[in-house]
């Protein structure tokens, strides 16, 4: 940089240019090492960022899985929690003897369906991405 330019332009300005040459060499070496360390820092920063992104993706995937499993249950709970009477509409399952038991039997089925849907759809997405990378 600047010191190399100084070395090239010191024609006769200094009484002893041979004394300046070791200083310029050392300064140039320090400049090269500083660039090297700067590049290493950028690599470390990029590696750290990619690890943080991977952690965030894992967290988002687990939250999406929990959401996919709970949405069918929220739908069933919301539908059956409306407490219709014969005045506004007839819901025979609300008056069944085993309606409550049927609800709790549907809960694990709904969770399983949500889990299977999420697993199936995410595995299709992974396959699709890997096929596009190969082509």
C-alpha cells in the first residue's frame, strides 16, 4: 500500500534510503499478515453464522411440527366446544353417551395425522431440493 509507494518514490529524499528498506519490508509484512487475519475472521464469522442458521432452522422445524400436530386438535375442540343446542342447530354427538370418549380417541389420531402430514410433506421438500441441486 502506502509504504510500497513510499519505497518507490524515495529517490534521493532521504540521506540513507537503505535504513528505510527494512522498515518498509517489516511494514509490508505486517500489512500482509493483517489481511490474512482479516480473511480468517471473515471465515470464522461465516462459520458461526451458518451454525446459528442451522440452530434456528432446527428450532423452527420443531415449532412447525408442534403446530402441525396441534391444528387438527384445535379444530376439533373449537367445533365441539361451540355447545350447539337444538334451538340453533342439532349436534347429536354432543348428546352421545360416549361423545367425550370419542373426542379423546380422536385426539391422538389427530396428533398422529398432523405428525405424519408434517413428516411426509417435509421429506418431499427435502427430496425436491436435493433433485434440483443435482441438475
